[in-house]
């Protein structure tokens, strides 16, 4: 099976990296000469290969090359349906999963809890999203724009409004506007690009000319446990059990 990379970084997102690891996955005793022959059109091949080795993704021994990581398959996990209490599972390093496996599908469909904070006030915006980031959320928009990832149809519409605006700058105005709903059910405002973006996501609704109501509840009682993982296998085991979608909400405070 081909290999899927999750938690991609600067090295693993390079097209040559994915082509190389999939080649090494199905070939043994690969020499540098073979790599040059198969990828003869690749520029700066030796330099890229050295960077993959230095990062620990590729091993080199006795002039032979291979993948220096485990590719997780269905056999590595208990895939029976279970639902764990909602938690924020954190593992930030790249990991590798067999394409078209059940575990790949379960990961994509699992739910992550996201939050956006800013330096202007103590408001935090909370969202639930699929792990593959296909859910339309403001968090996913900022993440995809920053990492040059494909946008959904709605995100393309938001991009026409905000472009690659600095998230801190946008959140300054968005959260300051949302904060007004702690005092009023209906807020009057001129619909600038940030208000229009909030409206596109359904976080607010227009109820009159320049009048808006919030669709986000304020909740300071929900505290989600953050669990940091050192092992990708332990992370995957926990993450595929995260299936509960929470309603988007706002909290105020630490």
C-alpha cells in the first residue's frame, strides 16, 4: 500500500520525499545509483536526500538506503468502535499510515477540538473539526492559508474577503465584535470584511440592516483535557476514538 504522511512538516511535504519513501517502501537494497536513475529529473537530489537522512526519515548503511520509520496499518490497532471522553490529543511530529487502510479512514473522520486565541482580549473561540480539516472552521482557514493547503468552497469565498490576513489582526476585530454579545442579544455594526466572514461561517446571523445576533454560546465551564503523546502509535490509538462533535462556543478568561 502507498504511504500517507500525517502532520507534515517542511521536509515531508516536498513532492520528492513522498515519491522517494513510496519507492523505498517496495524496494530493498536500494543504492544511490538506483535512486538517481529512478529520479533522474529531480533537482538537488543529493542535497534533499541528505536532509531526509539528517532528519531521521531515511537510513543509509553500507551504501544502501531505506525508510527509517514505521508505516502503521490496521494490524497495529484495535479498530472496534469505541468512544472516549472528549479530549485534546497532541502529537506534533510526522507519522506514516498505509493508504486506503481503515486506520487512515478512522483518523480522517476522527474529531479534533480546536481553539483560537489572540493578544487583544481573553476571548477564546472553540471549534470541532474532522482530523483531515475538511470541516469549515475559522481555525482550519487560517491553518490552510498559512500552509498553502487547498481550500474548501466556503474557504475560497472567505479568502475573497480576507485573503492571507494576519490571524492576530483578524481575531483582534472579530473577538472584539463578539465580546459585545455578552451585553446585548442584538448588536449593531457596519458589516466589514471580518463580520462578513463570521457570517459566512454561521457564527453570527444578520437579523436586520446592520444588526446581528450571535450563534455561538458563551461557556466558561467546559474544560478539555490536553494529552501530549510521545508515541505516534499511542496517539493514533487515542485519536481514532475521538468521535464526538461539540457545538462551537466562546470562552472568556484563562
